[in-house]
C-alpha cells in the first residue's frame, strides 16, 4: 500500500490539472479566453493594496521621488511606484500575500520592510526615513499591521495562517463562524441572521456569487481547502463591490501558484467512534474522511504561475435493516478538481483564470423501516465555477479591472434503482409486475366503518384483492405477511439546476483637487441567474391499490368507480402532450443591472465617502406571451418566457455616505449611512404561469392496468403583481470608533441600526377584507381594510388568462428593526492572534423571512410562503415581536498561539443567547388544528436555552530534508459536548409541543496527517 500511495497522488494531481483547466461546458471557447487574456483590460477586484506616506525623521517633512518596489512570491512581477510631492504612494491591485517593500533614494541607498496584504483591503505602511534624502540608512514603520481599509466600515480579514490555525472545518459554511457578531449556526441550508434575514447574506468564492439564484442561501458544495484569504463585511458599505446584502457579505480568494514549486497531500479522518452520540439517537453511525492534494509553482519564471488541487470527501454509514431485510449502506463521494493560472505579461497587467469542478453522488440516503432496499433514493450534485479576472494599471493613478464568472450547480434526488418502463396515457400498467412499474404502496386490510360511506360488500371485495397483494409484496412478521410497506423503486427524479453568469468592470482614478485627495471609483455589473426544474417519474411514479374505494372528489365520469382498482400518480413531464412532445422543464430567470460611483475624499484628518449604487432587477416567468389589446397585456403560451416584473431605477437608488475623523495617528471615529436593496427573490418561479401546467397527473386504472381516467392534481398557478410596489429595502446607520494600541492591538466599538421595509408576499387579493367576525382575534386594522383589494380588476384578468386568486403584494406595514452595540479586540503578536468580540443586539418587527414554514432550514421561497396565507398569517396577526434570528448576547473569542516546538494551538469559543420562538395554534383563528405559522401569541414570546461551546485544535510539524514537512493535526469540536436544543415544536395541540426538534452538533474529533513539499 505504501508503494501505491505516491502513484495515486501523482495520478490524482495530473487528473486534477487536466479536468480543472478545461474550458467550461457551456462557456467560452479556448480562442475567446485567449483573446480575453490578450486584449481585455480587466474585471472585479480580488486583490488588495498598500498605501502610505514617506517622511523625514528630523523635520517630519514629506519625501518626494523615493522609489518603492513591492515584491512577493505570489506576484509574478514586481510593482514599482514613486512617492508624490506630499510623500504619499499607492500600490494597487496586489495579490493578497506578504510583500517586501524596498525604498530607494536618488543615490541608490535602499532599505526594506515587510507588509501583509489581505483580500479587498488596503494596508497602511507609513514610514520615516532617518538622515538626509540622499543618505537613507534607517527606516521605521509607523503604521499598524492591523490597519485595514476595506469596502465597508465594519470589516474583518484573515489570511491562510489565521484560517488554518483556528478549528474551523472543511466547508465554506464553516468560515461563517469567524465573522465577529454573527451567530454560530447549526443550520445546513439557511444562513445565519445578521440584522436581517439569513437569505439576504452575500457569499463570494473567488469573487463569484455562490448563493443559489431564487433562494439566497449558500450553495452546499464550496469547501475551504483552497481558501487563502477571507474578508467579511458586516455594515457601513461603500458603493464599491456592488454590495446589496441585507445581512453580511463574505468573500474569499483561492490559493495561487508562487515562484517556487510547492505541494501537499493530506488525509483527514473522523470515524464514527470519534463522535459523541447525537441527542435523540441511539448512536452515531457515519464514518467521514477527506483527501486533499495540491501542487503549484511557476510555468514561466516571473510571468506565469499555476496551482491545482484535488479534494475527495467521503461519508459512509451502515443503514439499519428494514422489515424487508438488509439495506444497502449510505455512501457519499465527492470528487473536486481545481486549476488556476496567474499571469503577469507586463508589470502593469495581472490576470487570473480558474476552473473548479465538483461531482458528488449519494446512494442509500432514504429507506424507511417498512420499505424494501430497492426503493432507496440518492442525490447528485455537479458544480462548476469558472472565473476570469484581471487588472490593468494605467499610469500611476488609474486602474481598470474586470471579472467574468460562471456558476453552475446541477443537482437533484434520484432513484438508486432506475426503471426502464416509460409511462404513457396509451399504455397499460403491468399489474403482475408492480415492483418494476414504480413505487408500490402495499395495502393493509380494512375494517368496516359505516361512517366511511362504503358498504360491507365493498370492504370485503377490497380486502380480497388486498390480501393477494400483501401475500405477494408484503413483509413477514411473526410468521404472518403484513402490508403497509413500500416496494419497487423510488418514485421520482427531482432535478433542480442553477446557473449564474456575471460580468463586471471597474475603473478607479486618484487625483488631487485643491487641498483634497480623491479616490474615484466607477463600476458596472450585469448578472443573470437561472433555475431549471424538472420532475420526472421513475416508471409510473407512485402506485397504490384502491380496490374500488374511490374518493368522492375523484374524476370517475364515464365508468363505474368500483372498476378503479389501482391509482398511479405520474409527473406530467414524464408524459407526452397531445402533440407528442414532452412537457418542458420549468425555467425561471432573473437579471440584474448595477452601476456604482464612489468618491473617497481625504481632507486633513477627515475622510469622506460619497457613493451611490443604482440597480434594476427583472424577473422572467414562463407560460405567457405579451399581447396588445388585452386587459392583462398577455395571452397564454405554455413554455414561453415572459417578462414578469421589472423594478424602476428610481426605486433602487442606494446611497452610501460616510465620514471618518482620524484624530490621532490611525485612531478614528466614523459614521455611515447606507441603503441596500437585497436581490434574492423566488418570484420568477413562485409566480410563474407555468407552475400549474407542470402538475402531477392522477390516473385511475382497472384490474388489468388499463387507464380509466387522468386528471391533474391541484397545484399553485401564476400570480399577478400589485401596481406601485417598492422593492425590499434596508436602511442602515452606523456610528463607531477605532483605537490602535501600538501595532499589535486594535479596539473597535460601534452601534448600528437597520430597518427593513417594503416586503413582498403572495396573499389573497381579498386579504385586507378578511372576515374575523367568528373568531377571537382583533382582525384587520381599519386603516388597512380601507385600502380594499390589492388588484381591483383581478377577476377580469383571471377570466382572460387564468391564474391564482392570490397576488404578489407589498405587505401592509411590514417592517423589521435591528439594533446592535458591539465591542471588538483584535491582537496580532509575533506568534499569536486573538479576535474577541461581544455584541448586544435586538431584532424585532412583524415580518420574519426566516420563520415562514415548519422546516425553515431549507431553500424556501422568498416572496411566496405561508406568511399572508389567510387568518393568523397576516402582518396584524400576533406577528409583531422578537424575530427568530434575535440573539441579544453574543460573545465570540478565537485565535491561535505558535508554540516554540514547531507546533500550534488554536481555540474557538462562543456564547450566544437562545432562539426566539412562539406557539402556533389555528384554533385561535377558527381552524380545527394548530396549523403552520398561525401565531397564538406575539412573535418570539419564548426563547430556547442559551448555547456555548469550545473548539480546540493542535498541530505538530516535523521538518526534514529541505522544504519537506510532515504535519499531524487534531481538531476537537464542541469539547464539552454541549448539544443545546433549539427549533422547538410550536404546535400547541401536539403532544410534543415545546420539545426541541434540532440540536447543536455533538462533540467530534478529526485527525489528519499532511505531507508538504
């Protein structure tokens, strides 16, 4: 085995390079990429910069004409600038890394310093030269190594060392635990709340937006093994970077090749015996492992670098046997390949091109206790992220940059047992071979109950047929064949594919104007997001036995209901239309145009930020076609894309204003105002006219499998939009101060207020006129009832093109409010780093996007949820109160210490308040059950227990034979096994009301060995 390991590694790296550097399936040809690299002067900023001033020590006078050269192993070519008359200099568009700055006077005397550059941050390096200008001998750095000037007032950045030395995890989602003031979330889909909804956060991977179009949550597949730098913006954004986040914004940049060849092979394991038993389970059953390999270096010395990697996480689990016998094991395997080129053809040009490809398959995910192994389901997820970015320094004061990116995620659930049979309305169901026809629900025997409306003879006939099916397809228990199980194959293929294309270009120019200094930024961005949804049946889908007992509302016209022996539910996309063509997928699309201008003005001790971001969003649905002369402006056209809704430019003007007074050295106070129009919305699909044409078809069949009737099951349909709606908006005020204590410690404190408004939801057109006369609830406030219908002529529109009685409308009085007071300390010593923060906050209002359904940790519709769906769900129905994302107290401390014996100790500690929740009870509003999202008391009236946990890691290095190194590491998460419960059962009428349905992750240990060379 030892002899095979190096061969496997080299083979994997070769395959990684081949796959990762290939051109994307749907994108640009090799010729176009080459032309772009050769001629395009550049897209988005994935770099950083250095700025500062050079002065004399004796007279404290600025020094002009000093030549400054910046060199780093991550930059193929050095960058050189000359100080201006006031001694200032700027080094823009530097790849994040450690730089050596060389200062040279006119006589050729030089001195050097070292400066770290972080992602999307400007590092300060003010220097004092000793002696005369022509005799430079001593240089002193006066700037703090913790100084950061990013794209927002509240920003934090970490480099590779900080990320690796803290117990974080393998997934991109794990990076979120490092953001100060952001809760530690155990969610697997919904993002953490940060003064706004979890779907309004912004996630960047190499500058690519990796949140799901339509849903706003982070795509599940990105990992951290290639992350070199991360930057986190929480508020006070400038009009730089197109930040429209209603929460926080996080971006990363991947590792790059350097001027030397380096690589690694790492194996990490977490056997099931290394994980504590989860609450509510008998034992932990999953074995996990992660294999990583990388290689990088120069292809052309001082010009072209490469980096490539391979990543393979695996998860296995022995599934418990079902009533039918043995069940296959759960198995999840993912292969991810990454390749990146960094090219600097001249000192002023810098380009990056990269491709990330990930293929994931899961088998044995779902088999219930009374199902046969053959009905198990799995998943697939194929992800591609392509980027092309670059920068062009036009002289000493102007920079042009660009980025083109393409994100693809093709995912879905699928049967582990695909069937060969194809359903058709002209075919016959093979009733003698039901396990090869679809998912067959084995019946059980029924007792006669006169209240059901069936005769004793009907029940007897039903049981006669059921007995035969139970003997054939049932399971054996205590020597008796039993029904109520499931055999055959998983019923559906549920394919959900997401695509996003984005292009942006930015121009920055610096200039003096009188006694002010300006950094002027212009940017433009185009983005298109798509979702393609396809649901197909595996065989005939779900098959069940009716035995002549047909529901009263079933379509039985033209035949005797007693002849309906079987029922099949088939996805319409699996059946041919009358013309013989299959029904196409549901395609939904959003497009966004954004322009920004920002002027950063320096005047003495003051810095002013004046910026403006302006946007326009357009939603495209499916199923209509524009037609003049009609009341609605449309005609029915199944499968046809139509413009659903477009916002006005004037409604999406987002000013960014700020002022900073640097009263001493780098110590400052600042104030900011910003508006954000979050872009995540599901309406392109949720309100699409074709939603109802992609229905599930219910077939009734006779004893021989012949089709007696077919009818679509009830589903949602297209929705009209209320006129004059204002786009969702967040207003934000920030006031803060920063204090540098030497060069090692910085203290920050701030208060922040956010207010959200203009929320959109689907609601009955008559919602404002709802009758509350027969229930014990206050009802519609009079000032809202006076507004009447949302759309006055909806009935006429529906007569013309159909559609729902629900409409997309602006929530009456819908608002959220957030207050935050924070203090943060960041310390960076020679061998240590610590970030400590405490935040008090309050998040309240009457619209909780994160609490709209029974399962909120999911990709739920934004703008089409249970909110507003009848009594108990309107903004005036107990909705005002504390929102579910509220965490009044949040203490977070993390950092690392490098020990003298080539080792590192890292720690992460968090304490946070529990989750707010409230009781749900439909009886308050006249319904017989608890009902989803019908509040029986004010929002957030209750709270779960607070949670705290400690994570630790230890890394030991053994260096030998030059640059080769062997590293052993242990990560222990949740050391004290604090599995705090949350996600309470809110249903008042249920026995388990108030019990936790979810828990924080149990204690787990991961061990790894890493060979570096």
